């Protein structure tokens, strides 16, 4: 049976001192509870070396928050998949709604980023989800299917190596969470879309993200097609993050 994946997304938060305190607390807690799930933290790029050093030899995986769509060259400010790989990065977020919204990333760019990650041996966590406006217009299914279709189209059979994170935009950082039933409904749609593209759709982990916290994680993670969580705010507090990890059986 596949293990669930709990991934923290620190976003643009942290400092050398606070990262160290947070990571030490998370690592201590993980050593005590021996998690049944896989665990990762996505740190800002300048801190990847620090996270790599502090987590070396542990089961806490290093993740990055973005990757360039280019391989190398004159792309000021960009970080390539090969560079991430040098810092033991195991997962990278692609297409997070904050990148789509503030950096105008579209479906085809996100698909290329997923491809770059896969080519470097890094698992892309493909983020997708609808806005409140789209949900209210009855477009949720169409939007998430379009976002996933672009990644499937470009990556073909490699699709079995990705992770998908369904994050309704209206639930991110708002304290509003999709109900377990709402999340499951979308996850089931994504699962059947993956089934048409790969022979082993059940191998692919589908995470839920959007105000997941210590209080609501267990109910969300109990849904049949929810294979983990992508956690923003609550991943910055060790006790909360550890509680979510403990909920992922
Ligand atoms: P949140 O963020 O848990 O703070 O809502 C989730 C995310 O953006 O990945």
C-alpha cells in the first residue's frame, strides 16, 4: 500500500535561526512517533542547503517551492532542476496557485516545470485548484481537469511518477477548508482522469491542501482518494505539523 505524504510548504517564511528551531523540533517529534507516512518540507531556495544539512540521515525529505522551466543559461533569478538535485531535493512544488496568480504561470508552463523536475529525478508536486468564482460558476471539475490535462499531455507515461495536490484557491491561507466530502469529490475526478492516462492511477498520491490543520487533518486524510496533505501555515508550527503527520496513517 502506498504511504501517505505530508508536505509542509513554508512559502516565503523563515530565517536561519527559526528554520533550525523548527526543523529540530519536527525531527525530534518524528523520531518519537515513527511516522507511518512520508514527510517533506518545501523551503525557500536559499535555505535548501541548511535543510539538506539538518535533515541528512533522517526520513524528512527536502522539497523546493518552484523550479525553472529552463535547463540552464541566461535566466536571471531562476533555479534549475539540476541545481535543486544537488541539494538532495526530492520533491518540488509546481503550479502553486500563488505562482499562477502572482507570477502568471499558465498550464503549459506548469507542465514544462513538471517535465524538468522529472528529467532531473525530482518528483513534481503538481498543484491545481479552482477559485471561489469558478466554484460558484460550477466550473470546479472543468478547471482542475484542464490543469491536470496539460501535465498529462506533456509528460505521457511519466505521469505515474508525479504527485498531485488539489488546493482550492479559496481555501489557501483563509481558514476556509473544503469539507472532506468536497475534497473527496474532486479527488475522485482527478483519479479517474489519471486512470485514463496511466495503468496504475492508484500509485499516484493525491494530496489535499488549503487550511489543513491539526484539527481537520484526520477527517480529510480518512477519505479514500486523499493520500496526504500540502500544508502551509500549520507547517510553521512544529506541534501542529507533527499532529498532522500523526493523523496520516
Ligand atoms: P495553507 O496553505 O495551509 O496556509 O492554507 C496551503 C498551501 O498553499 O500550500
